[in-house]
C-alpha cells in the first residue's frame, strides 16, 4: 500500500456512537475535512451557456484498490438542464435533470482523497459502443471477483426522467481499468442498484437487487457465467425476477427514513461477524436524528446511508439492521446547496464504493447528485454498534 494512502487512513475519522435526546443510540460516520473531495470543475466537467459558466456533476462512484492506488468510477454529467416537477405519488415537488447522457470516467488517487483521470479511460453508453442501451450508464459498483473486476451499473434504455421501465442491469469487466469490456445487459426486468457477492457461499453465488421499493437477494443459478453472458442466461434472469417475492431480504417502510424506498449501496464487505451491507434509504429523516447532525428541523424527503449484517453461511438471513441512518445529508453540498456548493438534487447522500484497510472503512458516496464525498469509521466500531443495538 502506498505511504500516502497509509497516511490518509491514519487520519480518517473512526465514526462515533451518539445518544440522542430520545435516549436512542445512533452511529455516525465521519466526514472527511476536505469534502467534497471531488467537484465537477476539478476534472473539467464544465460548459458555457449564453456566456455563463455551468458546472456539471461527478458522483455515485464505485471504489476499489488497484496497484496500491484508489480507483473510482463515478457517473459524470454535463450539458444538461435542471427543472422541477410535482410527484403525484409522493405529493411533493421534486428536482429533475434532462438532456444528458451520463458517462463513467475512471479516476485514480495515491492518497484516496485527490483524484485525476485514469488514462483517459471512459465508459460511454450513447450507442457508439453497442445498441443495448443508449441513454447513459450510471452508478457502477466495482466487485473484485477472483483476478478481475466486475463493473455492474445501470444502463438507461430511455432518456432520464422520460418514463418508467428505463433501467437495466449493465455488466462490464476489467483487469486493469483501462481495457474495459462490455459483457451485456439483463433484458428481463427493470432494476438498478444490482450488487453481486464477491465470492461463492457454499457453492452458490448471490446477488442483491432492488425491486422497488425493497432489497431482494437472488441466486445466480448459472453462477458467474450468468453475469459474464447475461443474454445466454436470459431464462435464469427471468426466473429470478418471477421468484422475487420469495427472495425479499429487506423491506422498506419499517422506519420513517426508509418509508419511500431502499436499495443496495456499495459492494458487500466480508467480516468475521458476517457480510456488512451498506444500503441507501429514502424517506423522512426525524428531527432527533437531524439535531445530532446540527440541523434545526427534520428533512421532509432525503436519502440516507444505512447498514445491515447478513449471515456468512446463509446471506439470506439478516442478523442486524440499523434502525436509524449511519449518515444523513447535513452539509450544504449534501443538503440544499449554497453559493459555493450549488447542488442538483437536494438532500442526497448515496453510497456506492467501499474499501476496508487497516480496520478502517472508506466509503465513497455521491452528494447532492453533484459531488463525491469520503466518509469513514473503524470497521469494528460499526460492527459492534450493529450487534449491540440493532439485532433482529
């Protein structure tokens, strides 16, 4: 491991357990003092419109260690318009973006904080490389599987915010993050936030899926080949979808901050206590939780970061599940923005990439659908908190 990454890890916050005014205990990840660590203008995601400088977005980055460096694969946008719409289902006004096709720009860092483009590598999804989807690629998770990396994201078959049934699981592989190969798309159903397990469990390979609004765990009957050639195994994917009601792992709506939906976050982390699952939730964030972050009122609708522990031998069994978020939007670049940090979508923190080094968890997350932030804690601390306060 590089000495600069060693230095960063030593300085990262450990996370903390906080007792709220209600008497309940919450766990809070620490935010890196240089957050947001990546801004769109840092990597050239800008453009001019009527002589006015516009700033794009770099967020929701998968993360992994490669050759003693941290590689991120964020979703990158520019040349888009912003607007508002009334969501009849939720009864609230929401933000939307349009007229863009998201790309993935691999980034690299010696210290895990300061990033540059990696060999100008690029994943496009505009119809140039294939015709499966042509409206962007989003939110890639990096899963190290054997000697290669699975890159599993969301391919858009319709323009963003232009109708439902637009999301497909898109799968790439790489060994070096420069030569990236497209393996195909899962055609059978609409889904995003797919996270395969990094190894077999008793001979079986599982995958986490979000079938709105819950998290499901599916068995890949054809194993790794079901990911490497999804078209060939179309019937296996179809069966997995048809049996989704039997494969429910975590149900939304149990807590206010999860009342709208939940979904898998970063890659799974194998520990001696079980599989640590970091996931995201959308809902109403209670005033008591908000006060613990220095906010004066509740968040009516916000994304938050949550955690669970799954059994090592049977990951379909949930051992612990956080009852409160382990991180919520609270800084301007996460919450509602300000002059220094304008945001594209309010009240969003979205976990996509995680690494464990020297008992520290480094969690890379999107913020405000515009920036990339780094959060951290001691691995033992989050596991002990979940086991003490959140057992099912």
